[in-house]
C-alpha cells in the first residue's frame, strides 16, 4: 500500500476513534483564545462577526463551517481558491483564502471551533487531533510543501466523497 493511501486510512481510523469517544472533553474549546486567533488572522477578510463582505463569503451561517470537521481542517491547512457557493450565493473573489499551515494544530482547531460558535452556526468543537491527522495525510501525499497550491471547492467535495467511500469499505472490512 502506498504511504499516502496508508495515511488516508490512518487519518480515517483516527477520525473513527475520535467519533466513538464523542462526549469526552475536546482538547480545544472555543473562547477567548479562539477570538484572539480569529481577530489576528481572519477578521480582516471575513469581518469581526464572520459576516463576510461582497467578495468574501461569510463564516457565520456557512455550510462549510457547519459541515464535516475534516474538510474544514483541510481548508485551513491549504487555503482555498474560488469560485465557491456559500449560503446559496456564488463567490468569485479577487482575494484568495490563504493557507494557515503556519498555525499549530491546536491553534487551527481552536479558531475553527470559535467560528463554529457564531450565532448562525451549529457544530461541535473540532479536536486538534483531527487537524494533526489531516496534516500528516497531506504531508504523506504532497510532501512538506503541501500548502503551495490551494484547494478548489470541487476538489474538497471530491475528497469528502472519497472519505465516505473509504469509510464504507473500512466498515465492511471490520463488520463484514
Ligand atoms: C485574505 C483574505 C482572507 C483571510 C485572511 C481569510 N480568509 Fe477565509 N476565505 C477568503 C475567501 C476569498 C474565501 C472564498 C474562497 C476564495 O475565493 O478563495 C474564503 C473561504 C473560507 C472558508 C470556506 C467558505 C466559507 O465562507 O465558509 C472558510 C471556512 C474560511 N475561509 C475560514 C477562514 C478562517 C478561519 C480564517 C482565519 C484563520 C480565514 N478564513 C482567513 C478570504 C480570506
């Protein structure tokens, strides 16, 4: 098995373990430090309440923020290049969503957990171990310069579909 494939399985296995231990105290919680990371890194584009602008999509009431943990972690690790649909609107921005690979796993988990706590969002805090697993999978697949090229929205959707089919295969493998 190729190492990249192995890491995809490893990150999925970790995700399953974390999902089954839901209810335990997450290793990161939104709050004061989440706000500080957000103000320093995100609010210049997404605005202080995550409401976005004409060109930058909102984080408050975003299906991407409320969606699966792994996709959200991927967006932060590698950045994103539009066009992208958010809240029923298509955004084609002259600004591009930068990669935040320089932040630690803990910081990324803290800031996305903070963004999830915005009034129009739902979703549980993200565990830093999810970010660790996604970063390791990207390094295995693309090398340490994984953040040199940004994701596109269709690539992220394709990954999510692949996660789901790996999940089904793994479940068949375990439960027959
Ligand atoms: C330089 C401006 C800029 C900064 C800084 C920035 N973003 Fe973005 N972000 C964008 C743009 C623009 C998009 C839409 C995709 C594109 O066109 O590149 C986006 C898309 C997103 C998305 C997916 C779409 C959505 O609206 O939910 C998320 C999640 C996100 N950003 C989170 C963050 C977080 C968290 C931070 C801070 C750690 C951050 N962004 C910092 C510009 C920025």
